[in-house]
C-alpha cells in the first residue's frame, strides 16, 4: 500500500504500531520493531513520527529515522535516549513488547536513496540510522558498489549498528578510541577522497555541528556541494 507525497516519495497518515521486538544494544539505545497497521511502503532515508498520549490527552511526539529495509515485514527504529527526552525516555525505559503506539509515516522525500545514482553518505553517532536502511537496501538489491558509507562516533559502543556497518564495508572513524591500526581521530580528507570519487550525490546526517563539518569535509574531498542532502537533528528535535 503506497501513497504519493511531494517529490513522489510515499507518505502515510496516522496509524498504530505494535511493538513486536525490543532490545537495548547499549545503555543509551533502544531498538524497536513494530507491526504497523495499514503500513505504507517506505524509501531508505525516510522517517516516522512516534506520538505518546497521556490519559489527560497530553501528547508528545518525536521523529525517528527508519532503519529497516523496505522489504522488511517489520518497521525498525533505533532510538537514542536523550537527557530530558519525553519520547526517547519512555521508549527506552517504559515501553514493552505488546505496547501499541501512535505512528505516522513514512515521511520525507528529500533525504532518500533508491539506488538511482552512486552516492556517498556520512553520519555521526545515531545519525547512521537512515544510512543503515540504505545499506540494507543496497545489499538486497546488489547495489553495494553504488553506496559508500562513512560512520563517525566517539567510541565503538557509541555507534549504532557498528558491526553491521563494518560488515557492509563502511569506513568507520572513531574519535576517542583506536580502531585496529587507525588512531582515534575524525576522518582525514585523504581518507574521504577515494570514497567520494565517482559519487554523484552526498548524504549527511547528524547534529547541527556535525552536519556543518561533514558537508565541508565532503566538499573539500571533491563532491559538489549542491549535490549534498542534509538531515540534521538536535536534542529538542
């Protein structure tokens, strides 16, 4: 079931999702997998809104990128628990398998990748989540050579899906922990240049500060800045 949105990307209205699986990869992350009623097929890079409703009808909502491949029968979200976060705190500390939550999605038609152009994507910390959806899609469609991923985090444990990204072949740069022979540091321009070579589009996802840094890094590595699509977030959404 699909519905057209701006730019031709699918879009869904408010519905409900039942938590089928829930686990905590780290003490700050929670991975949730939902069965979504009347689910609309998504594109890699899109997101969902999760809305919580109190008995007095007070609501709080937050947007989260989709991690699952469009072919996955369940919707997968990876949520980082933020200090004071009403929604992330509930999902991390209170939510249980079997809970039914209000969801709206998929949303967004700009930060999507359908394998139509060779691309390079760079993300910081939990910003890798939409890139995981892209990587899963690329692997299933045999398009791994069309998508190169750069993942940046402070430590291995701070990087969601670290092992999966490593298996995919992503370049991982840890800034506070050595990784193999690589000394802890942000990506060096000379490390990024070969990953940008041949790319016709760039994707950047992370905090406001990271997005600015990563956009500049891709540009310095040779990617045209007008081809870069940015998705940024902050603790207040």
